């Protein structure tokens, strides 16, 4: 039987950087890898919002990306 084992967490912050010549919003993102595997969603959100306070732009979203290893046990 195969099982998935959490092997990595990352947090991705997407933020607005401005507008282009057509007036459309432009966005940037920052990825933070090697986030602790036991970090709760609430903790991740709290860290993301704290980082927003250090940025000159508002965060559009905070994404949690998880990687899994699938093994046969």
C-alpha cells in the first residue's frame, strides 16, 4: 500500500507591484522555502501578514505549497 509523506513546505506571497501601460495590475511574488513541516495554517498566515508589514505593497494572497513523497510501505 502506498502512502504520501510530507517532505517540504513553502510559503508564496503574491503582491501587486503596480500597473502596466494598459492600466492592468502587475504582480510579483516571493517564495519562502524550507518552512517548518509542523507549522499550522494559522501560523503560516500570521507570518505572511507580518511580512506584509515589511513590504511596500499589499499582499494579494498567501499560498502554502506542500511537497510529498509517495512510498510503498
